[in-house]
């Protein structure tokens, strides 16, 4: 059986990453604004690697809020320290490493203030992206950034303890929908190697973390406002919400029988956040998202999962209506939309 890992590439990457981290000043491992288990696990792995090999303590940071109950439980149960970082604070670090996100994706704290030195990620790189970094390891064929970092740990012969194995296992499972979506042989091999060491009780506690009543309020709002148009499910969360919840609802609604794509959106602060999911690559959530945010905001992701952000202007209602029109045009062109909760029994083939 061919080796699923690219250890030649990873060994070279480890040396390059470490030599950039050796520079004067502190090292920041910067995640998405709303860091997910894959990003958090990748940061923990790289933090351990840097500490073991060059005896430096890297800081794990993110720009937004770590809101999703599962992700907060992960930080707490695995005792991972992650800090909220503002764009102004980026200048205080000697080495800036983006993990599980890219410059110009619009979903991290990196603006024009400071270029990234290192980028390690598995999202698609937009054709028009013009950013530069001193070292880049992009593997869009991988299901999780955690798998790239697992290869680094193998090459650097870093001991993977229970805590780190639990984090990486959870990162891989959550980004690949339990190894069922956009997964590469490397992801499966990494999972198989890590799972025996992972703490299964903690895994279960993270995956089924308790949620506040507000969670169900948002869920209720989203169901009330959900429409089905052709094979697309489109959901708006009208009350206040969080980017994490928008992603979660997009994921949930894709389970509707007959659905092939799902889009959820809502306002968080002064930005419209969007999340799209597709049952398979033909749904091309990535291209759909790019078209919806075109000239209004930023977006990116994968063929089956994508995200976007559009800043609100002086007329928020008008902008929201414009976004809705675009979503319908891109994901459900020419299809009549019907409220989910009033779908006729006749359409149910039970
Ligand atoms: Mn990821």
C-alpha cells in the first residue's frame, strides 16, 4: 500500500517553519476568527512542536469569538489557552503563522497591518489571491489541517500524548464529517494512528457539549425562517446570532430529505455572515459563495463547505434583501421557494 503521508514534504516544512519561528520575538499561531476544532488542534500540535524543538512558547490567537459550545468545551477539557487578538496587536509578534486559514480570506484578524510569515492550510486558494508569505504549506486535497500537523509531529518525532491525540482526532473528525466528506487517505491514516491514544470520554463530552437556552432560541428562529427552493434550503437567523451558529444551522439543514445545498445567513455585529454546505462536490458551495459575496465582501472554503462575510452599510435591511436575492439566484435559480415548516404532507414520501 502506498504511504498515504507526504513525509518528504512535511520534513522540509518542519525545518522551514522552525527556522522562521527562531527569529527574534514571540510567535503567534493565528486561527480563523471563529476557530474550529481543526484549527485549535493544529495550533496545539504546532505549539508543542515549537516548544520541543526550539524551546519557545508560541501564543495561540484568534480574532473573533470562540462561540460554539463544542469548541469551548474543547479548549476547556484539553486545557488549551487561546487568546483573542486584535489586528493592532499583530505587530507585537516576531513571527506570524496562519493556521487553517489564509491571508485575504476575510475570516481572520490579519488585515493590511502585517503580512503572514507562515501559512499552513487546506482550503482552496482563490485564483485571484495575491498574498505572499515566506513559507506556505497548502494542501487543499487534505480534509483537515490537523493531518498536515500530524505529519509534522511524525517527522519531528514529537511524542503525541493523550491530550494532543484527542485534539487532533477531534479536529480531523469534525472537518471531515467523521471521515465521510472531502477526506484524503492521509486523514484516515492519521485518524487511525491517533484514535487509540485519544481520550474517548473527552471526545464524547466535546461532541455533545451542553448548550445555553439561547442556542434553542436561535435554532427556533432559524427554523421559522427557513425556505426550500428546489434542492436548496435557505435559512436566515433574524435575531442576534453568531458565525458558529450560522455554520451549524447550514450543516443541520442539509439533512433535509432531497436537499443538495444549504445556505444560512444572519447578522453578527455589523457584518452579515454566511455559510453554505453541499452534499457533494457538484453542489460547489465554494463557487456559489464566491458569487454571492462578489464585490460586497469576502468568502472561501471548499467544494462542500464555504463561508462568507459581507459588511453592513448605512441601510442594513436593503443589504440583507440584496444578499437574499443573490442567494436565491445562485443556489436556487428559477425555483419557487416554500417555507420549510409549511411544506405540504404530499411532498413527504412516507
Ligand atoms: Mn480545517
